[in-house]
C-alpha cells in the first residue's frame, strides 16, 4: 500500500497528540474531533483496512483490541464510548491506513450517518 499521513505521524515527521504508544501500535487524538474525546488507534505496520487484513496481522490486531480499553480508561471514558473503523469509499474511509476511532464523552446516535 502507498504511504499515508499516519506513517509520518508514526515516524514523528508531523506532530500529533500521542496518548499511547508501544512497539506495535500508536494512539493519538484526531485532528478534527467528532466528539469531546476522539482518539485514533493504529497498527504501526501499514495495513490498509479491515478488508486487507491477513492471518499474519492477527497478533498485532489482537494486541490493538486488548489495548483499546486501557486507552479509553486513560481518557476517562467511564460512561462508555464507541469504536469505529471505516472501510473503503462507501465506508467513509479517508486515510488508507487501518485505524480505529474511539469516540466518547457525548451520547452517540444510532444509526450512524
Ligand atoms: P477515516 O475517515 O479514514 O475513517 O478517518 C481518518 C481520520 O483521520 C479523520 O477523522 C481525520 O480527521 C483524521 N486525520 C487526518 N489527518 C490527520 C492528521 O494529520 N492528524 C491527525 N491527528 N488526524 C488526522
């Protein structure tokens, strides 16, 4: 896959408000927040989206899923939150590097727009 802005954030070539990092994943605040808390969680390895995941990605994505609750707790999302990943054009994906939005500190609506 071609490189995205998120690779530049991982390499610290552009600034981001990073809230969590380890060897496998990075979490940082969205530049255009759609809720009072809006954090993006990404694998450091460049995976395009859920639709291109392979069995080789299982460990990193399992790790990412386990870490979401910690990142949400550190953001004090005590009343719940939403985790969203957009896939492709119809899914509303604008950055082609897999990312999970953590949205919280407001009441979420359903169905989403
Ligand atoms: P998508 O629309 O692909 O699901 O989500 C991409 C998200 O990345 C959007 O919510 C957008 O605001 C965010 N985003 C795009 N460019 C940047 C950036 O340079 N820095 C940060 N922190 N977020 C970005």
